[in-house]
């Protein structure tokens, strides 16, 4: 008699590795590894969260009515077509669980978000990686990867961990090239950081097309990473299928209250967006100044920059050097980027400190 055996597709999963919070020697330093909001949380959201602490004995509203109504009013959506979950990660897993399984294929781009492969393998589907175009989404490569077994295409826009952005025309072309039975999932975790008024048209597609799901999160722009509030929008049949496997109480009372309040604090959102735009541009310019040493910043529309190390100074050495200097960033060998560091746009002092530390390492390596 043998012990219970997990399914082989489960054992094929490489567990998700979160951004580190401490150094190798246990020090708490500036954490620039998880793309958290460096300005904290909306004061209105924090007050709402604290106020909700008096209802710990109560179950949350399983239908999340208030959150759905506020989201619908803000974005001009049908509240009945909004799904919610424990971060947008749960919504991504719900999509895979409802629309893929053994024998099916799930496509995502090279250097895509690690959760896509986990979500595919979790349900026994086969992950298919489409080649990139200089670290960016290649629509033609995705379409070329489609087979009769394809059921889902995941596209993060802006992409994580590269920060690259596919235009509205490119997303429309991708959607037009997919069969109607393939679900296109547009992951908008970083959409609020896109420069200017540009957007990829994903929400409009989700409002009109029967095979598009857009996912969003409160973890980044709204500074609510601890509470794990995510949501998605799609045609009613897609949402209905996902609800059948959604955990009934996956978002908390306090987290929901904070999310509702955060949606109303436009001042905090605009302050965060302006800070990110200013320091993302400054950071990219400073990396460009180190270009002669082989450093390159991939153009980003997110709240982080992927820095490539293509000279004498390696990403691994820079990662360890930054940690020693008091900054934890994300080194990505597990995602095929041993030559890259994903660095969150932090406070002004943190941005200056990271650049100063890298400049010193470049001079030492040269």
C-alpha cells in the first residue's frame, strides 16, 4: 500500500517565489522587490480599514455588493459582470480553473507573470510560451502559438516583470486573431501607471466581446497589498462560470471597506501616479547614463523598471551589492532573466540611493 500521490501536473509546478523582505543576514532594509506603493496607503482607506475592525466576528458579504457597485460606478460597468477575489491572482486562477484542464493549452509570453504557468499547471493544462520581441509582447508570436487545443491566452499589460506595454491597436489585433472559443485574459495589475491617457482598450473589449476577461488589483496603485483585493470584468457567462469555483468569503470586511474608500480618494491616486511618472523617468535616465557600462533599462509603463546587465557588472553581483547597501530588489534567474533586476520605483531617497550604489559598483567593476 502506498501513500496518496499528488497529480503529476501539480508536482511539475515551480512554486511562486515572492519578493524578499530581508537581506541574507536578516536585516530589514528598503524593499524594492514587490512593486508596493512607496507612498503607503490612502488615509481614507486606512481609516475605513480601522473602522471595520469592530466586526471581526462577522462573515464578509459573499456577494461583495458594495465593492461591485462602487467599481461599476467608477468605471462605467455592469456590477453583475464583476468578479472579485483574493488579489487578482485568485481571479487569474479562477479563469484557468473554469476554462482549461488536462489536454488544453494556455499561452503566455516569454518573461510573463509567473502565476500564469502555475495557474495552467494547477488544472492540468499545458503551458505554452510565446517568444517575446525585445522583452515585449509579440502578438504575431502569440497567434502563431495557437493550436486547436488552445483555451486561454494570458497577457499582462503593462507586463510583469518587464514593464513593457502593448498598444490598443496591438491588443485589438490579438483579439481579432483568436478563435471565439479562446479566452483572452488581459491582466491590468499595473494599468493605472500607464503614462498619459493611453490605454489598451481591454475594458471596452470585455464589455462587448464574449471572450475577454480583464483583471485588476488594489495592491499596487491603491497601496492595499496586505488585504489582497482583486477583481475582474467579462461577459456574464464567463463570470458565472468563474463564480462556481470561487471561494465564498475570499475578501475580508476590512479589506473591502478599505478598497471602497480608496476608490474615492482620487487625490492619493493622482499623487501616486505623478510620483511614479517623475521618478520612473528619472531612474531610466540615470540607467541610460550607465549605458557605456552595459546597463540598459527596458522602457516601462509600470511602477518598476527592469534593468539589464550586459557588461562587466553582472545582475547577480549588483543584486548582492544593492542588498549590502540596504536595498532589496528582484533578481530573476528563475524567470529566465539571470541578467536582469526588476527594481520598484520607491521614494525619492530610495531611487537616488539605488542609483548611487549601482554607479559605485560600475566604477569598481570597470
